[in-house]
């Protein structure tokens, strides 16, 4: 992967990365990110090892500290790059999404996430660590941004459904959006507990269909 250089400049301005890191080659930046993501996807922040991250990235621990000054900065860097990747996923998804019926749009939004996590297991494990295992003081702002993005895109689906007469107008948009976000969060957590085999994917798809159909019975106009 290639990390957005504009994002790196912004992170330097905010004091999350140093000028030394900004001057690294794109390949070296990506190597540091990949090593840190892998470590933070497997261990909670308190137990993550800078030595293991440095070794996996092919650099010294001293260099790693020069890039981020402290462990919290490294965590913030990984989280911000992850956020940027997730934003691109949502933008690309909606640029390609072509379903007409609201029920299909809801179903595809959920399955699109499951496919995204299946392709990026490292990002997915990091996402789960953010949501359920790491200290809330570290993750609160990041999780808030993730949720804000998700709710905004779900809101476009719900509002379009109301406008086209597919979703009941007497329902509060915000309530419907929160319900769908809760369903997606539940399925994501369930996906994290299952092995990465085709049978598990089929199980999740069947479960998505069941939940989406059940919810749709209460939403449809």
C-alpha cells in the first residue's frame, strides 16, 4: 500500500509523526505502518512491543522512537491511516453501489463490509481491538470518527428509501440508522469470532439475509 503523503504532512503538523518520518521513502513508511498494524491487531496497546514492530519493519527501535517520539504517537499514526483507508473504502463502495431497492442497499452495505474485512484481516483485527479491547481513552476519538462516517452513509440509504416511498415516513431516520449500525457492529464482532473459511462467510451471509429481511418487515412502507 501507499500512504497518502498529504495525511503524513497533516499528522506531522499535529505532532503525531516527526519530520524524520515524513522524509522516509513511501516504501519505508508503508513497512512501518504494516508492522505496527500487525502488532496492534494482535496485542492490546499496553502489551504491544516496540521491539517487535521495529524488527518487523526492518529498523532499529531507536529509529522508531525518532519517528513517533512515544508509543501513543505510533498508535495514533496507525489509527489515522486506518481511518483514511476506511474512508476510501466507503467512498469507493458508494461510487460502485447500484442497487435500487432499499432492502438490497442495506444488505449490500453490510455484506460489503464483511467482504472488506475478509480482504484486510489485519485492519479488521485492529478494528476489533479498537472497539472492544483497547483503553477507551485511546480509542474514543477514533471510534467516534468511524461511527460518524458509517452513520452518514447509512443515513443516505435510509433517506433515499423514505424519498422513494420504500421506507415508512413515520419512523425517525436517526433511529433506523442506529438500528442498522447496531446490526452491522454485531455481525462484525461475530465475524471476528469465526475462522476465515468459506463456510463461515456463507453463514454470515445467510445471517445477514435473515436479519435484513426481519428488519425490513418493520421498515417497509
